[in-house]
C-alpha cells in the first residue's frame, strides 16, 4: 500500500459544511461541491503497517447516552450509470460523516437540513488534474466488534463495519481492460470496509506543520482510520482528520450564532452521542484495490 499526502479539501454538495473551530486556521473542511486538490505530494510515504501497533479498539457498547426513539432519516442516494469520457484515476482519499453513539450509524439534522450518513471516496488522477467522487449511504452500518491494529500505533475510540449501498457518483467510466469494470463502484464493493475515529498521530504531525494556530485545533483533533480487506483484514490506516460535534439524537447543537458546537476529542471510546466527521488528507493508491 502507498500512503502519500494530497493536502486536499474534497467535498460533496448537499453534505455538511464545517468551518474552523475558532477563527481562521488556514485549514477548512468544507463541502463545496468542487474538489480543490493541492498536489503537494512531498510528504513521507508511510507504507509500513506496524503489526505491533495498538489495537485498542474499544467495542464496548455500554454508554451513558440517552436512548433515542428516533433519528433523522434521509435516503437520498441512488445508483446511476457512469457517464462521460473515460479517465484513469490514481489516488483515493476518504471522508466520513454520521451520527455516532448508537450501535448503528445514523443520519443527522445539520443546519436545518436532514443529511444522510455517508462515506466519500474522492478519486484523482496522479497529478490531481481531474477528480470525482463516489458517495455511499452508511445507514445500515454497525459498530464493529473486531479489534483492529493501526498503522500509526494510535488508539481507536470507535469503529464501524461499513455497509456500502446506494452509491451516487459523478465519476466517468474507466477502462474495463485495466480495472475489470467500467464502474469503479463495482471494484470498491468487492472489498470489505471499516471506518474508525481514534487518536490523531500522522494527522497531528501534519497539522502541526501546516497550521499556524494549531493550539486552536488541538483540543478537537482526532484521526480518521480506514480498514479495507484490499490491504489488511485487521489493520486500520490513518488517512483522514476527524472532528466531533455535539448532537442530540442526530440533531446538531448550535451556539447563539447558529454555529455547530465542537466537542473536544475524547481520551477513550466509545464515542458519546454526537456527529462524527472526517475529511481525507492522505491518499491510497487505487491500483492496490484491483
């Protein structure tokens, strides 16, 4: 597997928009409908999955959170045929948003709109000159009972076995001779996937290097980890930065100005009831998914 820095903000129209915790940090996770990929690939490629890494994935589902009778529900994704001229993707980054705290990932009410829980695969050509996205509804995904290792040694606070369904994509077709399919969704869905939120290790190093006011982000910053059978059945890779927001039964809480309320990073899991969010910073090479 190859991990390399893309330093990007890749997003989806209609999903949640998130600003800086306080002030202007220079790094913003926004869902703008356009992918602005900075092709700065000069970060160290970290391909060494440490098999002795901390496998502290706390799957205990005993929480003090109130039991919710009902969560928001939005089932707005649907399968559609790929269209357009063919292209040759190289990188894959991953984003995530869902109401967490229950055994099943739930949808959310964000800024007055119901938003489905989702996993985003952002795809790029090698020079990041062309990009697109594949977006999956996560409403049937459940908390994982498996203890995963991590490639950075970071502890996992909560982890989910993902059920990928009803994918929406704006990706053009790819060469069936090279990829075995014209639709990259087919290739992605042949693997099992999991996602976790845990300790920021690689992500923290990145933020310390590029964010002037890191102390603003520090209390909130966590790592987003992906597990896929394409790489390892028991190792999660830290590829995203993650944040958490106050929510009650999927309803995002806001301050007096109407802004979502950031929750400080936890020291151990499982995560309390709230909204978990992750945006990709590091890319996986798509070739390894064939």
